[in-house]
C-alpha cells in the first residue's frame, strides 16, 4: 500500500501435532500466536501471542503468571 511502511510479516503454520498457529516477525523480534482455547466471553481475545527468544522458544513468564496455552518444542 502506498505511504505505508512494512514493519513485519506473519505466516500461518501447523505444528507436528496438528495445532494451527501464526508465526510473526516484527523487526528482529519473533512471536508465535495460538487460538485462545479458553475464550469465555466476546471480550476474551481470539488469539494469544507469546514472544520467542533467539532459539525460537517462548519466553518464560514471570513468577505467578501462567500462560493460557503450553507450548512445547515439538509444537514449533
């Protein structure tokens, strides 16, 4: 689109276990997004996004914070 700067890209993927997810790259940062399997209201997000480290592993959450979806190395 004219006048807009591209800042990143997204790819629809499927894990070895068949889970659909989106791989996202914005600048030098990488993210992975999974459908929210715990969606309970219309205000709940449709997708949950996790930051990845340089080895393509999700960044660990802070103590006491639990991710909605567990991601294993096999899923990426």
